[in-house]
C-alpha cells in the first residue's frame, strides 16, 4: 500500500491506524528504506509494547500485537509504503 499526505499546510500531519485480520509481519518504508518500529517500552501495560507514536518524524511507526494494529505517522509531502 502506498500513502501520501498532501496538504496546503506544511506542518500538517496525522497518525494512521490500520487493523489487520492476521499477525503477518509488515514494514513501513520511506524512500525504499525500512523504518524500524519505535523502541520497546516496558512501562506500557501489561508487559510492554513498542513505544507510542510521538509524531516526531514521517514514518515513525509501531505494531500493536494481539490486536494486529499497525500505527504510523505521516506528514505533509511525505510518501510511505507499507
């Protein structure tokens, strides 16, 4: 899947959440390079998970296991592949 966020406001951005029916591995790519998941955060209950999306950079992402949800941040002018 390809995602591009087009906006007249250069500072615009959003976090996208995609629920999948299975736990297959998925990656977010920017300019053909894989962007790794956020670092693991042991403080997120119950046993930790990848860190929350801070909207600090286009392509920032995490996978929420068990729920099979991929989250990523995209901002104006950014193109991503999943």
